[in-house]
């Protein structure tokens, strides 16, 4: 079992994870820390639990939006027996645009 220490809101957290997952856990913690930092800058230090909860809710909302967009794209996309390269490329562009739209709604001003 792997061990990794991450920093969120200036505080170290020791975590256990599967061997080899340490770099991924560090990257994910950096995303959470960045969101916590945004809320702390805008709202002040309103308590560590609240800051982390706000970050988790925003990240969960982004994930839900991305999953919804993916499901809409999959259900709207035709299902030919053999998709051509043009159709696949357009589907990828459509999904990328939806994901970028979701990310843009959650960026700091």
C-alpha cells in the first residue's frame, strides 16, 4: 500500500493509496487545493471544512455536467455500423466544446 502526503489549504494530509497511484493523488489534491484557494481568496478563511466542501461540490458539479454532456452526445450521435473518420472527429469536437463550456462557467472572473 502506497503512502502520499498532500497539502490542501496549507495543511498536510497523509493518505494511503494503491501502489503507483501517488502521482495521481498528488495531481488531484492540487486541483482541490486550487479550488480551496479560490474560495479562500474570495470568501476568506471561513473554516477548512467549509472551504473543502465548497471545492468538492464545485468539482462534483463539473463532473456531473461533463457526464451529462457525454450522455447527451452519446444518445444524440448516430450509431452507424462503421463510423467514418469525419463523424468520429466531429463527435470529439462536439464533446470537447461541451466540456470547455462547462469549464468556462466555473472559471474565476
